[in-house]
């Protein structure tokens, strides 16, 4: 059973921490903060801090990270370090499906926000907008954090491979003109959240980079590091950064 430090309060369309929970107001009205679908309830036990929980994994949307079991960090790192073809294929499957799950959640949120427009749009609907994840291997979840919660979850995810996703103002900045390296900077409400350094080879993978801040939905897999109190995400390959 997954544990949550916060829940989605649908009536007010906002997150709710454990400290602000009130039975008479919030009971039966809280949902998973990622997929907004699985109902959550508060759990209180002796000698344990209270937390939110869902009744079962199956109540979450299939694209939610809490729908599947999480892959252990040790096993994920084994796939990353391995040179075996089977392990490389397994790793590619895991990352691709988890990135697509995050992108699908962004698409669903966009559809919910523009529901009235989409009902009148004959060329687009929920089924055609989403991409169905592959089922070649058993599906497992890679830890995923929304960019809005990245700072509050920093200690939990630092020095681990994770997926960061959400909407952000993204801008590119040349950091070394001699070696043609560029930094992608991700901000939320003008506040720095994390960056990604791209080499010349990696830059060529993208047709264009946003010189001016552009608000985009995104999902990216990499190793979260801290450098002079600034968070950086190190990519294994440019394929692991996807835009909506």
C-alpha cells in the first residue's frame, strides 16, 4: 500500500498536507496527488506519523506510478551499468514506458482543462491523444516526482535515478562557447528548479532549443545531483527528455 505525504483535494483543486487534514471537511474527498483518481484516506497508528494511503494499486490510473510495483534502486542501477543486450532492452522498456506514463498524465490533465473544446473537436479525443505503453516485459515503476515538489523531495531522491515531470518554463543557455555546451534551465513561476547540461552532440539531437523561456509539459529520466546547492539532472541519452 503506497503512502502519501499529501493528497489532492478535488473540491478546491489543490494539494493538502497531513497537517491540514480535518475529518469534517476532507473525509472521503481526497485523491492521489498524481493521477487525481484513486481515493485516499488518512491512516493513524500508534508510534507512527499519520499518512495518506489508497485502498489498492488498481484504483490508480495505469499511467500513475503507484499502479505498478516500484523497481528497486539496486536492480535499476544494475540495468544501467550492464552491457548485456537483454538488460539494455529491459532498461529501455522501463524508461520508455515510465516517461510515456508521465506524458500521458499531462495529456489527460490538458484534456480535462479543455474538455469543452475537445468535445467539439472531431479530430482529437482521449483515445487518440494517448499512447499505450508497451507490454513486452513486466511493467514496473521508476520513482517519479513532479517538478513542483522537487525541492521538498530533494533529500529522498538526491543521487538516484528518477523521472522529473510536469510543466515548466524551459530555457537554453550557452555555458561554454568553446566546447559548445548548453544548459537547459527549468523554472516554475520564475524560480529555478533544476538544470540539464547538454554537450554539442546532444544538442544536435534537438531541432531547436528555447532561447527564451517557453512553458512546456515534459518528462525526463536521469541522475539527480546537487552542485553548489543547485540541482542538476544527468542524462544517459537525449532520448530520455521528452516534451509534450
